[in-house]
C-alpha cells in the first residue's frame, strides 16, 4: 500500500516487536513454570499481540476475550468504560494475565483490574505491548511491558485510529490532523 499521509514515522519496527515478544514469552514461561495460565485478551487492539505472544509461551495456557470500549470517537480516554463482551468463563482460582495493546492514561486498565479482581483469580497480572508512562494518571502497574513510548498517538500491529491501520506490521506515529 502507498503510505497514508497521516503516518509520520516508524516508532517500533516489526523486527523489534518480534524480538521483544519473544523475550516476554520466555519471561512469562519462566515466571509461571509448572502452572497453567489464562491469557485474557482485551479486544480489539490486543489481538495481534496475543497471537504472537501465545506462540512464544512454552507452558500450558488458555485464552479468553473481552471487548471493552474506553474511547468514543476521539483519542482521549474518557474514564467511562463499558464491557461490550465479557469473558466466556469464570476465572476463580486461575492465574490470569491480561493482554493489552497499550496503557495510556491507565483508566481503562484500572477499571478492568478492579472488575476482574472481584471474580477472585488466584493471581492477576498485566502484559501490555506498549505503555506511555508520561500519560499515566493512576498507580496501575503492569508486570510485563513490551515498550515504553513517548506521549504520541500510535497505530499498527493491532492498534487503530478510528478503525484504520490495525493491519500494519510496524508501529507508526500518526498525525491526527491528517486522518
Ligand atoms: P487508557 O484508558 O487511556 O489507558 O487507554 C487505553 C486504550 O486506549 C487502549 O487499550 C487503546 O485501545 C486506546 N489507546 C490509547 N492510546 C492509544 C494509541 O496511541 N493508539 C491507539 N490506541 C490507543
């Protein structure tokens, strides 16, 4: 495809992603050795990350999906989170890892973790491909983070801007005025 004018520059290349996802998979496999994990993927943005991550994990794991909406049409978190699709099954007594695309303000994740904790998992951790520490508005912690990035809106590798660009293999910064 010819390059869309809104795509500014590569922030993370597919090679860097591949290397880091491999490291995360190895780390999770070591940390949870001898156990089984439930990967809880937050859709839509987390779908490519989950698909790559699960193939780098060498211990038994199962998956489930949630669809939540945190933004309306804009790019600022409203703090109002709605569950559009809940998990298919209970997570009581399970070792759960929430697989997220990006933690921006942290409002979405904070809501999600509070919600999931009430279901009494044995353990509950977060693996996010990206984090923007400069924008974090609360003390939500991710045990596993792929890359910390500056305060810029990014797309690709599952992340979108108004449903565009999820298919890009690399992660790009975008000029939101040119979308
Ligand atoms: P938060 O509640 O501000 O942490 O926002 C989390 C959600 O906002 C993520 O799961 C994404 O769906 C979306 N989001 C935040 N920053 C970006 C970005 O730079 N690109 C694409 N989506 C983003």
